[in-house]
C-alpha cells in the first residue's frame, strides 16, 4: 500500500492505493492547529472509522503548497510509519519523467498534475486545475512544462466579493440557467460562474492558437464539476 498526501490551500487529501486501485481517500480542512501527534491520531482514527484499522504503508509522498502546515504533517506521518517521508521538491523533480520549469518556485501540485498528464497522454496537454486557485499548465509531448497561468479560484472569487462588499452575500456555487440574474444571489452566480466559463474557454482557445488544434485538455481539482457548460 502507498500513500500520497496533497496539502492544498483548502484541504489536505490522503489517498491510499495499490498498484491497481485506490483503496481509501481521506480529506480534512488544511488550516487547523496541527501538531505531529494530532496528525498521527487523525489518520489512525479516520482509517479505523472507514474499516481499515491495519494498514502497511510501503511509501509516502507529500505534495504541499502550504509550508506552514507541511512540517507537522510530515512529522506526524513519519512517527506513524517509522521511516522518513518524501516531499515533492526540486531534488525529487530531477528524478521525474518531465522537465520542470522554475523548480524553486513552481507549486508541487502543478508538477504532480504534469507528471500525470505526460504519463497518460503522448501529446501536448493543457491541465486546467479548479482549486483554490484556477491554474492552466501546459506540458508538451516530450514532457517539458511549457508554462503556467494562474487566476483566483471560484470559491476565492466568491469569498473576495463577499468580504470586500457591504451588501453582497456569500452564495452557493451553483450554475444558473441564465447569463443574467434576477435577484442578488443569481446575479452573483451568473457573474462569477458564467464569467469563469468564458475565462476558461478563452484560455483554452488562446493556448490552442499557440500550440495547434491537437492540444489535449484535461480538468482536475475539487471544483472541476461545477462549470457544467465546459
């Protein structure tokens, strides 16, 4: 059994898998008062609750974009399994089947996405990741990361509008039927969600102009299913 851990800006996701299938996925909010002991106890309890009290974990790899949380999560996992845990970073990037741009700056999540894309598709691939940030990452057929574009994610946009205005409420992320709303909630939904549909389509169109119509486009991230017109 192997464990991969994604420490994102919103959630920490732990995925346990064999060579053939995912066995169990655990998820918890990222921003908590983490300690090594708390992490160890949390993962043990979650596995027991899901019917997996005994697990032999052969390897662990962490991808993190939240440095302030990483240390305690890593320490907790190392205490749990009794051996060092690997973390995605520049040293590890050199061993991957892709060429990473700006290895000291790029997010580990974008590198992980790129490895998946290059491993599964032998062509130019644009990965659209709908997370706390909306990112576009291009990997070419030879496995070189060609570039990245970053915009605020859907939830980030909604929260920003809610926190910076006096009379606009925080609304659920549900795709409205019309491009124009008829009350405050539907007006915000139409502006943000249809606006993001337009932004994603425009970005894909522009990258296809640069790379050619044979570009493969894949979507990932927790919010990838919300923009149904895409």
